[in-house]
């Protein structure tokens, strides 16, 4: 897959935007469990009170607090709280908030010195807990040790009824109060330190607010609504980021697929015959369609998860560790089991992914051969055989797909089972810690959500690991084509043809063998065609005729020797300049879907209708025009041509391809055995009109028919890649045994037909 990453360069801004948005989304998703924890811990358990210091307190409460503070702490506390009574300027507003002000003075916190507030927060929280505990002891003296550590040893039953404990504690030596403070510190240190201390102090603050007559329910609801609103806003940000990321990822993936298809097509268009021989047509079609579609589909998922999953996994692990380090082993156990399952599935499916694409190529190849050869299949009643052949390829692909999908499907139920097992384990372990007061309920809920996020991140990565092998195979197949070096290309310093252009063709000791082959197909071919000559090339089947003329337009490059046109080595000129001088008619007639006019204008887009009609007349294709003339008023040149010219006969297709080459009016014509489907009479008329039409152009005619080439200026005879004779028809009949044997076997038949 990394071989195709360079094609993402135009989409770098989009990818960077996706990364930024994924970072925002991950942070938003990671923040949600923490907000849920705050709602449970603070909003529900602490009544919506976050601070461990009351904003206001009764005068008696302040007096009691001072008993458990050092002299320095007392000074700081008295400096931060101001006394308010009914005569104070702002007593009216405070009375609405704290109705008890009407009965007596209270002390209100003023935020004057944040450093001092930070310094006295813990001592005040501890003292407030002690005061609250002593008040509870007064109501339940039998639970003194449970309610207030350090009160053991005091036999409260011996005290006279109505004894003021705070007055008693005030007369107690400082060492006695210090023992109570020490006992409280030890208790909360075992429960989690300051965190547990502040949580307990918040409950004491709530009790103080109730004593002041404050609306504690309103405070709780306001906190829950405020934090819940923040949570909702963060969720909306995460949702918006998800939507935008999905849009951008789809756009990048679609753009990449579009670019790959365009580059793929351009690359294949630049291939010489040597490169086309390396890849079958079915394989190229599969690579440009199915493989690129696979890349597009996975790219969307990749862009959304390859950055998001690690961010979520790492962030959730760090936040879970902050909530409860003692339960991190649960997450580690779940991840270990999941990774083991991923590796097992990965090792099973990877070998199969590597053969799926080749099996798909095979299926396409069988289907294409059957469709293109349908007439032959029907003629020989081989439908059942072709069905079995297709079914075999189809079954092989289906079995492989089923194997891979069955292995991958195991991941979902296994992942869900692990997630549910983790949830139960977290609840079981967390409940024990909550019961022991070492963990808060909200923290347990948040830890569970973070564990699910960690597991989700690894589950998404597991899906990537399952999808990547197949898309990697597809990407490598596409990259293989895109990275294939084109063997025939324009020279770095092209040489133009001389003007005026002289259509001479020279072969100088030309040798050729196909790429990868050991044997030469052509051996030391040397001849010269002068301008305006018509040359025929004939030979036994497989003698190298088509190979020889394919070297002229550089469909292949010579292995040895050189070919010169107008005295210039064709490897020194641009391919466009070379092929603009040549009108080529291949052995196989190729027509494109469209109209007759669009097919003829393939040679020259600006050709007039008169020029098209003249080319059709020379190619003896007038009957085609007449047969396609309708009553709709359209030009017969606008008659429809089906794909591959399926609505024309073989002879009609040949004449249309000949007419297409004639439209170009090039300096050199190459006819590669393109008269084979014509009857002898049509063949003779076409050659006669062709001689007048081409004028001073050079003409090369490859044919198996002696009658087609016997009137040429001279004839070249090939056998097993070597020139075994050249000269006129009469000269070759006298001097070349192979030519004479071919001629005698054909001319008798031609004479009978004539």
C-alpha cells in the first residue's frame, strides 16, 4: 500500500485537516467519560459541590473549625472570611441566598488571595470533617469511633447531659486535639489522600449550606445541568468532527481512485506491445476496476481509523490509569487476548488474500473468452464445457472468499464477548474498591468507558489488519502497472524528419526477439523501400511478417540493427512524428462503439464528410453506406457502430478499418493482411483504386494471398525470420522455391474464381 502513498500528495491539505479533526474528535470522545464521572461523583454524590471550603458558614461553625487549626492557619482563615450581619451593606442579597443571616451573623468567603485559599483548603476541609463528625457523635455517642476517629477513649456516657463537646475540646490540651487530627489524616490517607478528604468535606459543606437555609437542591441541579450541557456540547463537537472527517475521507479516497484510474489508463496507453505482453487483458481490466475500487473502499476506513484508533487507544489508557492504576491489569489482559486473536486470524487469512486477485483475474479471463468466442462455442456445442470451466473458476474464487470471510466473521462475536467480559470484570473489581472507599463510583464508570474505548481502538486496528492484506495485494498489482518502465519512449533529444519528407524505408541488419525469449524471430533483415513504391510481403505462417512491419511504427524496438525512414533512425524521432507519417491497418479489424464517422475520424478529427466518403469509396465500402441509409434524414455516416463493430460482417469491418487509414492520407501505408476477408473481385477493385488514391506514398502490403501482392513493385519473401527472396512476381516465380510453391497453390483457385 505504501507504494501508492505518493499519489496522495495532491490531497495533503485534506489529509492534514483529517488528522486535526481526528485529534479534536479523539479528545472530545476521551473527555466524555470524565464529564460523566463528574456528574456522578460531584453532581450526585456531593450534591453538586466541587469545593471543599464553604462559601459561607455560621459563626459557630467557624469557631469550631478554629479549634483544629494551627495559629498560622487560623490567621489565613480569618483573613479570607468576612463577618456579615443584618447591618452589613450587602446583607440583603446574602439573606436571600442564606436565610439564616436574619437570625444571626455568618462568615462569607472572599476570593482575595488565591494562593492563601489554596494553602488553607486542605486544613479547612479536614477541620470541617472533624466538626461534622463531632456533631454526629453528639447525636450517636455509641458510634464515636466509627463517626470520628480519635474519639476512642472518651467515655461520653459519663458526661453530664447537655455537655458541650466543643467547649470540652477547647479546654482539652492541644495534644488531645492533635490525636484526633492525626487519626483523621491516617484514615483519609488510606482512602486515597486529599481526593477522598475533599470528597468527604464536600458533604460536610452541603450540610453547612442546609443549616444556612441555602437551596442545596438548586445548587445540585445547576451543577448537573451545567456539566451536562458541557458534555452535550463536546458530544456535538465530536459528531461534527466525525461528519466532516467522513466527508473529507470519502473525497480523498474517491479522488485517489479517480487519479489512479486516469494514471493507470494513461500508463497502459503508453505501453508498447512488449509491456502489453506482460499483462493479460483480463488482468488489466481487473486491476483498473476491482483493485482500485478495493483501494478506494479501504482508504476511507484507513483515513478515519489509522490516526483515530491510536489516539483513542493511547489517550484512553492514560486516562484510565489516572482513574484507577490498580485496575489497569484488566485492560492489559483484554488487549493481550484481542491481539492474540488478531494475529491468529491474520496468519490464517493472509495466504488466501494473496491468491484472491489471481482467481478474480482467472474468472474474468474465462468470462471474457466465452463472450468473445460465443459463436465458436455455439458452433461446436461446447456450452456445457464452458459452463463447467466458468463454474470451476467461480467455485475456486467463492471457496477462497468464504474461507476468508468466515475467519474474519469470528472477530465480531469474539470481540463482543471480550468486551462484555471486561465490563463484568471491571464491575466486579471496581465494586470491591468502591465498598472499601478506595474508588469512587463515577471513577469506576469512567474507567469502564475508557476500557471500552481502548478495546474499541484495538478492535478497529484489528479490522485494519484484516483488510490491509487484501488491499495491499490490490495496491501492489496497481503499482506494478504504474511503475512498469515503458521500453519504447521518445528520445531525450529528438531529431525531426527532414523536409520535404521522403517516404523511404531502410532495414539495416535488423534482428529481433521478443522480451524474455531466447530465440530470434528475425535474423539480419536488410532491404530498402524507395519512396512511392508498393511492396508486398509474403511468407509461410509464423515466418515473421507481422513482426517485421510492427517494428516500423515502433510497436516493438529492434533488438539489433536499425530502421531508417527518410534516412533518419526511427529511434531518434518522436513517436508522434513517426506515427503521424504512417497509416496502419492491423490484421485484426478493430472498430469502436459510436458511428461510422467517429470511427473514420479516428485518423483525423478534422476530416470533412467528402473526404470520409472518398475513403469509403476507395475501400470498396460504398455498399455499407447504402445499407445503413435510413428514412430519418440523418447522414449515413452517422450510422451506429456497436462495440467491436459487432453489427458488421468481417469483410465490412476490414473495409472500414482500411477506409480509416485512408482518411489520414499519410506518407506510408502499412496493410497487415487486412484483405483476407475480401473476395478476390473486391480485393482486385480495392487495389486498383488504392493505387490511384495513395499517389506518391509508400505502400507495404502483408498478405497470404499471392494475388493481392503480385502486382506490387517488388515482393519480399520471408521464411523462419529470414529473407529468402525478393523481386517481382515473375522473378520470384523463377528463382524462389517457397514463393513459387505458395503461388502455384493459390493462383489456380484465383483463376477459377475470376
